[in-house]
């Protein structure tokens, strides 16, 4: 569906996507998984991540162009302590980035 020249709905990652876009898409994927694990409304998830309802909706629909990697990670990391599976994924991501540094 299109509105004001912008395609609405969930963003699909292009086969030739940049590495940056792949990272951002995968962070969104982890947020979606956390959303399912927590089983809470979008608005409450956004509050826990320090985001308003419109921003969390963009993340849940993989609208990656609206975010930087650091903003996505910072918001995702705010979910730490809410569930052991989410904590495990956060630690995995942290370890991945600490090895790259």
C-alpha cells in the first residue's frame, strides 16, 4: 500500500542491501522477537525502549531508514532484565560488537 509516495507495511530487505542495512534489519528482528516473548502491547514495548508509539511501529515494521544502528541498539538494550531470552540475545550482540572493536 502506498501513502504520500511512501510504501507502507513491513520492509523487506533487498538482496543487494548494504551491510549497514542488514545490521539494522537484524536489530529490528530482535526487537520483534522480544515483542513476541514479552507479549505486551506495542505502546508498552515502546515505553520500555524509550520510544513513542510511532517509532516502535517503525521498528516493528522494519522501517530501517528512520534509524541509525546506535539508536536501534540503544533502544534494544533498554529491554535488558525483562526476560532471560532477551538478555541472552543482548549479551550475544554486545559480544559480537566488542570483538569487532
